[in-house]
C-alpha cells in the first residue's frame, strides 16, 4: 500500500485517476450485512487542536490550483465527500441528496441544506448558501447521463467561491483526499484515525494473501434494467487485485460493453461477485436471477456449485466506504480465503 505524505500548506496533489468514473449509487444493502456505522462527528473527536488553520493551497484532480483559508461554509456535492469532510473535522452547510438519502452515510452537521442530486446539482442552490468552499466530483456520466459538475466551475469561480474537484475510486485516492481535507482543517489526529489507521489495517489483511494459486473472479453490477461486468480498475476490482485475484474481465474486455452469459460460462471463474445497484436492490437481483435461470448451464459454473456466487453490500463496494475501507477488504478476504460465503 502506498504511503502518501503531503505538505500541510502548499501541497500539490497528483491524483492518479483510474479512469472508470464509477459513481456512488443510492442503494440499500442487498444482503444481510448491516450498513457500516459511520464515525461520530469529526468535530467532536478527542485531540482537536484549538489553533486556527491558515491558508492551504493544493492542486485538485482537474489540475486547478485551489486556495482555501479555514472554510466554515462548505458544500459537498457527493455523499462520500460530505462524509469524508466531516471525518476530517469539517462541518457542512450543503450536501447533495445522496448524502442524506443513501444507505451508509450519517451527516452530523446541523441544519444542512440539499443542493440536488449529485448528477445534476443546482448551481443557484449552492450559491444561495454563501459557501466559502465547494467540493465537487470530477467524474462524468452519472445517473443523469453525461452531466458533469465540472461544467459549474466557471460560474462558481466567477462568483468568488473556491471549488475543488476530486475523483475517488481506490483506497489510495481516499488517502489523498483525506490528506488534503485534514491539511485544510488542521486535524492531523483525524488523518491518523480515519486514514492512516485504516491503511495499516488493510496492509495487515493484504499481508495474509497466499502467494500461490491466485483465484479467478468476475464482478457484476446488476440493476433493474440489466447487468454489467466491472472492469479490473473499478473500486471493487482494485481491491480484488490487491488481494491477489485474477479478474477475468481484464482478459475479455468485450464483456465490459456487452454482458454475455455465454462468455461468463465459458470463462468459469472461481468467484462471481454481484453488487446490486439502484433504489430497488431486490428488483436488480431478480433481473439477474431471471436472466441466469434461463440458461441451464449457469448451474454448472464452479462459482455457483461451490457457494462462491456472492452478493456484496453496495454501501461497501459501490459507494465509497471511507473510514470503513478495511471492512470492505476484510469482507472480500474472508470470501476468497475463508469459509465459503452465502450470496
């Protein structure tokens, strides 16, 4: 696991985007795993420094130089960013809808207002909150199609509002995000608690991965309208790679565009992980089950026969788990190298 240390004041983040642009979905947990309990409000954490942090300059994921000075009226336009900002000791005046509606998040800031869905945030609602810092995603193609929060930058900057864009797909991306956020808030203690300690837990898990006979796997995202195969570069794909898994989607890239049940059967992965996506997880799983049951060969798959057809909790594997990244790694490790899990 990479160790990333940024200067507390003039840090330049060279964030390595994985390019898949995976977005969070407002999806409830699809299995019997309870949604992860988020940390208590970061501003209440022990060890807070009474010193007021000064100006911090950094480079965001779009290459923009951004300077903020102890911001107190912050708007976060992605649920995971809102949670991460609070984990870094900050408070919020505005959030996108998913921060308050999606399973897994707990926003503690009082009287927080909503600024619309993350795929189509409302510029007027943001400006009306008189923010001194706006946190946005640099990803495109959310549930609304080709919408992009980057399109709002000129209007925000023109209004004198600092705005920064981030893309978080892997745990290393989260580390960089938290390094920047805690530099801004001056809460090194919360970086240690909610980032460095999580990194150490993940390192301990990865160290237990057997060196030989790596398992093969595919990751499917299913929703009411169909099923997709995830690329190895996605959030869950990156975790599986860290855990020594050979993701067969890397060998058959055509699966990423057109889901082929026949191709999956031919590849016969050791594990098949399924992540329900969308507001109706039951409908999403029902769609996949109907499609697979129609092909008698599905039951012959090794993963199906060996109890390795596993449903994953979207709050850990689709939304960003933030302080619970180690729980996500542990869940995959247990499925891969522990007792066979039930889907």
